[in-house]
C-alpha cells in the first residue's frame, strides 16, 4: 500500500475520532463491511474495526484473510478470530462507552455484543456518523469512480454495436455483465435492469425471458463494481421506428434530466434538484407516472447519501456525487429513464457517465 493510501485511511479515522469525542464516546465498533473498508482498506467478507478516540485502532478478521489483511491494512494491529466484533470488544477494558452501528446491527447481534462487553462497557447506538464522513469524496475516490464509470459506458457501447432485437432480456443482460467482467470489473454493481416493451413501465423490472422486438422501449440500467467503487447509469432506446407517444415521453424525460443536471450545483437544496426534474414532467402531463425520487450518491455503495427527493433535507456540496435519473412509466405502453452520475464541482457538475442521450433507434 502506498504512503498516500495509509494517510488517506488514517485521515478518515482521525475525523471519526473527533466526532466520537464530541459525543462522549471512547471507542467505535465498526461492523458494516463497507465502513470497515472506508476506514481501513480491508476488503474481506468478515471483519470488524475498533476505532478509539485517541486515534489507536484494532481490526479483526478470520483465518481466511490472514495474508490479505496484512497486505491491505499494514498500519493497524490485527486479531484473527472468527467472531470479529465480539473478539474486539473483549479487548476493551472498562469503564468505557463504545459506540456501535445501530443501522447495521440486528437484535440478535446486539445481544452477543452485550455478552462480550461485560458489565464495564456501555454500548451506545450510533447512526449516520460514518455516512456523513463518506459524503465528500477525496481525489482518489473520485478518480476510481471516473474509471469504473468509463469501463461500464464502454461496455454498453460495445453491446449496442451488436444485435439486440430478437434476443431475450436475460441474454442481453448476461452479455453486458460478461463484457464488464472481461473489461476488468469485479462484478456488476447491482442486478442489471434490461426492461423491454411493457416491462419498461416497471422501474425495477430486472431481466426476464421476453424477446426484444420492434416497437419496444428498451431501458438498460446497470453498473460495474471495481476496487470497491460502483458505477450507475441508465439509457433508454427504441427498437424500430418510434411512435409519436414514444418520442413525446422520451423528449420529456430528457428535458427533465437535463434540468436536473443543470440544477446540481453547490448550495442547491437536494429537494430543489428533484423539483427541477419533477416540474417539467408534471407540466408535460405525466406527473403521476414519475414514481421515484430523482437521484442518490454513488461510491462504495451504489446507493448512498446524498438523496435527491421531494422530502430531502440538506444541500449539495463540492465533492459529492449524485445521480440524476427522472423517469416516466406508463402501464401498457412502456417507460423511459435516463440517468447520469455526476460529481459536484465548484461550477457545473462533471458528468462521469459520458454517452449520448439523443433518442437512439436499435
């Protein structure tokens, strides 16, 4: 690991320690694997991390990862135990207040933690603290997000260069995921949405056995995962000559999407970004068919804060990411969604899912 990477993770733990001190918490037990990775660089499937307010830390995983943890986390003392969270708590001498991630710990898990903690340790539920630290991406994170977005976009272009009509949704989705893996992705960010014809009226259809045919909208919502980071984008196409209604719906969604992108600047309320998209679709007479929020952050999780919705609080800041993905879904007719992932900059946002949004006929 480079010295820069060591510094990056230490900086994050320092920021967490400062927040802990402000809440009178002596140590934070981190069990959500995404957060373990964010704070330490460890990418295994079983781990826990203990971060103390004095900046010391301990990490634990099981024997499958003995070599991996020494390579990925050379700067933190590691324990090798199967029950990682309980093992770390057993090293704490009280009296101490130890925070735990309330959003990610089940009732059964909490009972085990209480048993491991003993009488001198007070377990304190903590929510949102690490998520807040993840809102603003550092330079390395942004570069990895650009890289994985470019990988995914290139694979979609490669897919569209071949035949689409006459194949099943499942077959085309499988090819897209195969292309992403061949290009270097570790896996898809999420199950690929390949929604054709009437299925495109379902925002989260998936990919089934329907054969893609003339007259269909085809909505492709997909992403790649690489080195911990995710991409997310959507494009909608028409198979064969589009009808007037298809052109109307597509152009309305495109206008809304462009308005949302234009609104995504520092200081803009997240609810106003949603409103910029929603107002256009409502004015076009399709307000009842825009059935989800406008966007979300993308990073170590494919869906993370911030969120742009009617009820969102907070404002955009430079260094955040945000998708802009308005849609119209008309039962029996089909649906359109157009989505880009943005990096919020000091001026106009940077679009990292670079691909034409003009109506494309397949």
